[in-house]
């Protein structure tokens, strides 16, 4: 026979272990501009392709448009991956206290780093940062300048 005490306990445990907030599914990245995300195309200027190794690290960084210089989100690619579409969102966050979705306005930039470190080095390639509201889609990031 059934033991009502057990089924009751199991039901309670199940209710506690899955609060409705955390079970919300992440929106698909294919949306034009998901809340709290910035997306677009990243590429290296043709004139500079000769200076880039396929294995060079490409950083796509989003920083607050004003205030802190700490990146809110960082995407790490390889030069061989470019040109390609990118999306930055809270899953790329550096810190749970500083989320892209809470930024409002950001500067997004591309950097190509031979050393693979996040700090700019001489010889790295960079591009003009794109300032935009969050969320945003259709950004064009071009590495066209040698630092």
C-alpha cells in the first residue's frame, strides 16, 4: 500500500528543489538582440591580415560606456575564426556583480593579441570601439589599427 507520509515528503522536496525562477530557459542566441546582449560581426581589416597569425587570440570586449574600465563581458576567439558573428551576454560576464544586462550603455571593441593576454601589447591590433545601448544587434567590429 501507499505510505502517505513518504509521497507528501517527496512532493515537498521536489517543490523546494526547483523554484520557478531558476528553471527559466535561456533565450536562444539566434534572436536579433536578446535582452542584455550585444551582437554583430567581427572581422580583421584586409590590409592587416598579413600581420595576423591564425592562432592569434581575438578578444571581443564590452565595457561600460562611462565609469569603470573593467570589461563587463569578454569573448575569446582565434583569428582563424574571423570573420564571424558574435554575441556577448551575461554568460560572458567577468564578474556576477557586473553584468552586461545591467549596463544600459556599453563600448564594444575588438582586439587581436599575439600573446593571448587581455592587456594590450605593442603589435596588437585594435579597432574603434562601438558605443551602443544594451541590447543591440548588427554591430560592426573591425580590427584596423596596430597598437
